[in-house]
C-alpha cells in the first residue's frame, strides 16, 4: 500500500480546495482563510499561517504542499474570468478579516 501524494494547494480551484478541506473534516470558511494566506500574503509555509490552529497547520503540512507558483491555477481561468476568480477570493478573504 502506498501513501497518497501531497496535494499542492495552489493547483486547486476554490471549489476543489473546499472539497479537499471537507475531506479533512474542516469547515468551508477554511478555504477562504487559506486563499488569503496563499495569494494576497504569498505565504509558502503552513507554520506562518498564525490564525490557524497549530493542529490544523500540522495536519495541512502532512497532507499538502504550497508551490512557489505566483499565479492562480490555470484551471480556474477556464472555469471563470480571472477577475471573477480574484473577486471570489477577495470576498472570501475579506469576510474573515
């Protein structure tokens, strides 16, 4: 039996990120928290996400990675205009501030 590969969070669309987190038993709003850390702030280490519980950060580090890609996932561009995708992420992130 081989282990599941780590999931690159920057390769996920918002819907996929929500589904990934739901699979970990996390609430939907966690996707917005992660998007805020990944894109506006550009964080690449889970340990720097100080508003997430330490246990959640540790779980993410065991299950996921954050690539150094500065752009939104390519799949999201095909699913919606970039401005819509950015607006979605900004709105999600602003509700958590």
